[in-house]
């Protein structure tokens, strides 16, 4: 098997708080123009026309009239007010905060590496790989390049090749490569996953929810960020409002990567 790096890492300030801090520093006086909360994704448009998206945990996040009780309506508020929702334990409010951050930070002019995440990860045939979050199109492509791939997803028990996410912490220390969904930022599980994966040679945070915000990952074991830039804001708002997911994002986003 590939070697596991000897590296120790303990989270002193949570990733959510790091993202909040650095996003607020970039937000200035930007106001929010529109917010769409769809069945699978949430989108936030700022007054300058930029749009960010994040996954919607609707089943967890909806609690009667308690959501956004102090902020409604969201449109028209300062972006910093929505970024403050990173302090919330409600996953829907957290999704709005992350989508706002992504609208601020994930911009086309930043010169990212364009293309699929697998173009920027070097696998060894002996590697063990942990995938936290089921990225189905990547699975066969990874399997043919490594020794073992285990997939962890939000499920109470094993189903086919999907294992409960609660078991990821015990497997990550044995891996050389970790692929971690950015939705873990929303349900506040990223910190524990990164501590478990600290010895991995490669740790990628990926998915449409990924904040392309390298400052937030300083002194952390993450080696690659892989997210999207929204290229057609109006189309994205429509897709999110109509319950669309990542398969429909292809025509209005660009996949981008950033090596850390």
C-alpha cells in the first residue's frame, strides 16, 4: 500500500469560522440581491451580479417558522449579515451563509485551474482512497487507478458500496487520498474529518459548495480545492428555483480547482 504521511493536525479555529472571517473581509458593503432555496441547492446573488451556491439540507434544516426568523426578508441585506449565519446550528441557514461566501469568493477572474478534479490529483496504484460524499461519476475512474476506494455517505447503515458517514473517521487515517465533500462544511463535520485525514498525501475538498478561499485553509492539511464558478447567474437562479441539481449546472458553471 502507499505510504501514509506522518503529520499531526488539530483544529484550533473551526473551518466555518475561518470561512466567515475571510469572507467578511472581502464582502465590504456588498448587498444581497436575491436568495433562492431549492430542493437540492441554495443560491445567493449579490448586487454586483455574482452568484454562489451551496447544498440545501432541507430535511434537517426546516423547523417550522424558526428559520431566518430574525433576518427575513434576506434580499436587500448586507452580505455580512448572511455570512453571520455561519454561527447557526441550522443547516439551511448555514447553506445560505456558504452560498453567500461562494458568491463573494468564487469568481472567474481569479485564474483557477479549469477542469475536473481528477485531472489535478495524482493517484498511485497502491493508494487507499476515502470518498466522503458519493460523487458517482468519479467512482469508476478512481477505482481503475487505485488499490481500494471506500465511499461514505449520509446513511444509517451500509447500502451497496455506500458506508455510513459515521465510519469515515476510522478509515481516513489508513488512506493516502481523501476526497471530502464541501457539504461537510454545512453540517459542520469537516473539522473532525480533516483531523482524521491529516496523514493523507492528498486531501481535496470538492463539490459545487466548495469555497475557493485559500486563506481559510492556511495551516490545514487540505491540498486541493475543487469547486465551481457560476458563469450564467440568471440560469443558475432558475435551475435552483426549479429544484435542479449539479447535472443541470453544466451549462451555467465552470469547474475550477486551486492547489494549496
